[in-house]
């Protein structure tokens, strides 16, 4: 399966593909968490922000940017 997220994938498939890509990236890691919040959806239903929380506190935030239907940027804060 191609891991490239596209706008017409729908939010769930796009997020699954994005997580798969992030897991393959060298140096990308998220501290322990017990909750994931998805927010800032664009007009096409793509997730813009993924917040990882532990006991209600944000431990990492991922910002996703799409251009022409493809994921073009991932920023971890």
C-alpha cells in the first residue's frame, strides 16, 4: 500500500498513512501518551493538528500541512 496521504483519502485513512510515515522517519518519536486529539481539519477533512496528551497534559503536537492534495510538511513541537 502506498503511504502517501491524499486529500480524498478521508481523515481516518490519511491519518493512518501519516502515522505510518512518521514511524518510518529517523529521529521521530512521541513521549508516552494516553490520549490523541485531532483538530484543525481543513475543508477537505484532513487533520491539521494531532495533540498527544498524558494525564491531560500535552506531551507533543504534530502540525500537518497539505498542498495540492498531498502531505507536504510535518512539524513536531
